[in-house]
């Protein structure tokens, strides 16, 4: 399978890339890891006139932590970098749990977190993770940079909030105010298949009391689902069997799964319920041990 | 030669924009004039006649087209040839030495790690990257590293054994 013809440019600076986007006038696509875009080009679901390869832009392959605890992931940071990250392993359990579950090991060598957010596939793991963490995307256009909360960044299936002349240069996870806990679980028929269902949970606690919670769902709706009511059920008290069960029930209710070859809607809802319970129960048990 | 690529000997047709790329393939610098939409897998197979790189699913699932790109396994059906400009690519043809098989190839031979052989080049290159990062993997780690490569014949048992065999051999070699 060949993509249809396109003009190819490989700029060396963000400014040059933005100028090319402006030239493209909405008929251009940015190429980062390419693990979703190249298949789309080959299947001719996408046939841009201009393909702007950003892999040569310098200084975007980072992931780092600010002194205050803010985590920043550059547009060319690959999934494999996050999978092997000491920063995430020690500071960010939801992201650390998700990184090894994205696609397969070979795809993870190329694909990027920021690209995954931009692609806005309802099956994308990172959109759920960053949603649960209350993160945002930094977009750069001709007039400078702006922050877009990820809940507003993903506007629908395969749709994002970038203007045609903007580049998503960075994803940002805000500094936690309390102790961080959480996880990510995904059911897939085999490695690399789309998720039957996935659940991201991120909480912060002050002492035992949950001060912030985020729960987001992968693959059980036409876009990433931010289960805000489920998350609210956790805030203001310590984790307990009751609050966990309540959050799990509300998350299952927030899911909008469809029956397909991966399972029935009822089955997928049950997975969501089980995964929320499982992640939170593990958090509760490990904090009991630590306490 | 016609079509989407030609090794550089003459000027390409004027009406189709092409780019000159210079790629180090198995240690040799290769220069080609390619259309930007040409996939790396096709440049390797048809342009450079390195047909050990197989294309299976064409949709980033199967891993038969796996090559090493600057030492890391990638699916060459999911990268444009122009993206490899200035980079190093290792295909299965680059595994063996002048007279000896690579220990990974020996392992696949000794442990019957293949039946039809279609997935084998990709399996061996993914295994090579694993053993460079982790010379003494567990069986689980081998399975994990190869989980992006599909085999429809073997049930994976002998593939895992082959990689474990190669790991032992390579450790013995580096110890001696």
C-alpha cells in the first residue's frame, strides 16, 4: 500500500514548521512518530497535500520534572523513553503503568505521547492518562504559545483543538499538591490490539484524605471519557471499600461502550467497574502497608 | 527502473518531486532518489534488493518488516524512506558475519525457531535489540520484547528458546 502523493518538508525549527503549516492552509499534516498517521496515509484515510516531518526539530525529545514537581513531555518524547523513565517510575504511577501498555514494544520506539494526544483516538491510552491527571497541552502558533487543558484538547474522535497553524509542542502534568497514587489498567485481546477497555486513575492525598482525583476511560465511548462524578466520589475522605465501590459504579455508569467483536457493552462496563476497584484497592492496600 | 524510486544513476522524471536520501544500510552508505511517499520497507526490498525484510500486514501489526533504525527496532512499513536520510539501518542481511552466522541465527537454527520463516527476520532483529539492552533476559522478558512480532506457525515456544540459546552463546562469547 502506498500513500497518495504529498509534498514533504522536514523543517529544522518550530518557527519554520509553523510557517509551513500556514503555507499548507489546512491541507498539511504534521508527522512525529507516525505510528498512526503513516497507516492512515497508506489506507488513504488521510491524504494531505503537505507532510511536515517534525522529527528533526531540536530539543523536543525530552521528558523532565520542574523543581515544583511539574512533569513536561516534549513532542518528540517516544513511548519507549517513558516506559524506561526513572522520573515516572518514582513520581507518576499512572503514567508509569500506562507506558508499557501502549501499542507494542516496536511501535513504542517511534510513537510519541504528544502525537497520541493529537491523534485523539478514543482508544488512545495517553489521552485517558493525561485527562485523569488534569494535564494540558502547550500549543505554539504564529502568535506564540497557549495552554489547552486536555479535556478541551480532545474535541471528539480523531479531532483536536489545534488551529491549522499550531503545533502541540509539549504535554504538561501539573505539580501535585499531595501524595501521588494511581494506576492504569487495560484489557486487550493481544498486545497491540485496540483496548477492549482501559481505565486511568490518579489521586492525590493529604495524609489519608483524598484531595484530588481523576478517572478517565479508554475505548468505551466515541472519545476519551472524563468520569468526573466518579472522581468526585473519592474526594474529601480516606479511601474505603465504600468510596471505592461508589467510584467504580459511577465510572461504569459514565462509560458509553458499544457491543462489538471485542465484547458486549455490559461486559465492557463490568471491566471498567473492576478496573477502578482494582487500581484503588491496590492503592489502599499499599498505603495500609506503608502506614 | 520506473515507479516510486530508483537508485541514483540518472535524473528522475521532472514532473514528480523526489528527494535524495543517503542511508547507511548494513554498514554501507546507499544513496537513492526517492518519492517522499515511498516506504522504507519498499526501498529496502525493491530499491536495494534486500528482500530479507518482509512485508506482512502492511498495517503496523505484524512486525515482519522490523529493521533496526539507529539500533532500535522499528516497523519499516510504517516509516517513509525519506525519514531514514542520514540514519543507520540494519536488516537481516546485516546480521551474519562474512563467514559465520550471528548467534541469534544459530539459535533459530538449533532450536527450530522457525517453520515458514516469514516472521523470522523481524523476530531476530527485535531479539538483537533486546540482547543488546539486556544480555541475560528471562523468558518473560523475551516474550515481552517480541510481543510486537507475530508468528502464525510456531506458537512462539521455539522462538523464545532460540533467543534464550543466543543469549547464552553471546554471554559465553563475551566472557571468553
